[in-house]
C-alpha cells in the first residue's frame, strides 16, 4: 500500500495520546493516530474511571454493606455503563476522526526508520512521531502464582465480581483504593505490603491517620509481609505469607496483584533505531525528545509520574515542542491524590525532603477537627499540612474529603514560588474544607505579624 504523509503520528490512544491528537489537530496539522486496541487506554478501561466509579458506589452504600452477588453485579453494571458512556462520547473513534485525524485501530505499530511507522501493510511517514504506549502491571515471581490464578488492574473489572475474600499483594494507591471500596461492598479484604510502610512517598503521619480509618472499617493491612507461595485455584486460593516473621495462611476467592508497573516498549523497534531505554522506560530530555530526530515520548512509557493528568500535560508539551521548538517543557511540579476516603493529596516536597535540601524549614498544620464543615459532615479525621522553606511554600499535603480538589490551590502557590502567607490573603468560601488551607497559611501570617510588632509606630491622639 502506498506510503501516507503526516505531520504527526501518535502511537497509543490512552490519556496522553488522546490529548496529543486533540491538541495537534487543533493546530491544523495532519495527524495519524494508531492503537492496537481501542481509544481510552488504561484510564478508561482498567484504571481511573472504573475504580472511581467503584468508590462512588461503595460510598453510596456505606453503612449498608452489599450482601448478595446480585447487588455486586449491579455495581459492576454501573461501572461498565459509565465506561461505555465515555467511550461513546469523549473517547469515541468518531469524535477523534471528526477532528480530522486518521485513526488506525487493531494493528500494532512499529518504527522501521526515522520518521516511518509501519502499521499493518501501511507505512506512515511523518515529520514527528509521539510514543504514548503506556505501561502494564508487573507480576512478581511468586511460586504458584501463575498456576493458581490472579487479577491485576488490567482485568479486575473485566471479570465478574469476586464471590468471597480478597487478598491484595502490594500496598500502593490502587490496592488501598480498591480494598476500601470492596470492604464497603461487604467483602473481607487483606492488603499485604512487603515494605515496612505503605504509600512511602507521602507524609508518614498522614499515612498513619489514613490507615487508622481503613483499619477501623475492617480493611486488614499488613506491612513487612512477604508472599512465599500461592496455592489453589480461582475461588479457592490460599496465600502463604511471612508477616513480620510469623508464617500465615490466608484464604481468598480472588488475588489482586498491585506490585507496580512496567513501560510498554516491546515490539516497537526502538532498539533498532538506537532509542535509549532505562529501567523506567524510554529515556527523554526535558523537551520529551528521545534523541532520534522527530521522535518524542510521554506518559507512562517514560516512567516518572504515572498519572493520567501528568501524561496529558506532557502530551501537550511534546506537541508544542515539535511545532514551536523551545516551547515544550516537562512540568517540574506534579500533584497527585490517593482516592481513598478520606483522600490523601500531595504537591511538592514532604517535610523530610525539604529538610534534606532547603534551609529554615517550617511546617504549618490545620486539623479538620477545627473545621466547621468537617464537623457538620461528621468527617473530622484529616489535616492540611503546608511545608515552607523560609516564607516560600514548597510542599502541601492534605488528608481530607475532596483533598484531590483542594490540592490545586497550594500547588499553584508552590509552582509560582509564592509565600505561605499568600494563601491566607485569599478569602475562602465558608463553610468548606478549603477553609483549612487558609487557616494553615494564616498561622504563618500571624507569626510574621508578631515578629513585626516591634516595628509598629504609635502616634498620640
């Protein structure tokens, strides 16, 4: 088949690829989009959308646990209905083609030369190529695991809901979110984390407060827990584990593996083109260039922050750099959130990180027990924590309902290198959880005011 000419070929139509197509076609360039499966990627089909729908359904049923398989099947139907709604609108092939992009689905793409992509019998020639091939779950080499059967985030929602107890291998955000959701839906759940603590990138004290909530709901969370072997078959599994030196056998109807992710770099022809790979994925510079002329990469395939929002932002920056050289740069600050209940959101440095790299570190806290909104909602477990170096805000950590919504205000302040006090100068709507952000910042402002008292001038009446 004759070669086809484009300005940009996007390989992979997940979070990064979809954004790249939208942005590039909006610039009026000729775009081809390739995916071996379907648009939407992990976020729509295996990650954010189904997991957050599960959490929403679990929250609606909180206090009235699901007791029957039919009830769980209704939850699964709701999850699939939300996915199909998005797939039929914002993430549809028809919408992509309406932007002017050429879309090729169901066939793998391979780079055969600089500026050339082979898709089936076609060769797509392009000034620029953007790799958005994402990542996949890592499966640890546990004896008996493959034979016994397990699920990962890739197929958890594609299978029927589990009939009995669940064991989660790995204590990352995905495992904790799903464990809490399934516990609220009436299932016994156990989380096994081989490391001494879960969520190691977060403020330890806030993690401990979150764990108290989860354990209080009946989520069993074990750290220093090594899985030695798995026996049985789906529906009747037994997990042999060493938990803080004690041998334990845990029954499970389903075993969920959440032990990290690996980049999808195989079969793309990268090595033949001299693309440099590192353990986290494709090596790129700050402009997301691979070193091969015209070849860029972004999202999970380059490692780093594997979040939907960072992938989409990187995609825009990559396209900017292609067509407006020098204008595309990867962001230095990426906020994130673990969507348990309460949520745990993160922007910038933790206190420990700041102490290693910054002078005069101070931490300002506002506990939700002092929030009128939290009191009214009966949701008083949580805290806003602001980390400052001198007067500059360098980190923010929020344990609260809606923490993922609240983190953007301090994240903007960190990015703009603002003083902590600037957050207190904004009038916050009352009563909201965000008022606690202003209250934490106000503590810094009050201290500064006390330091300035000696400079006050007084005039007689």
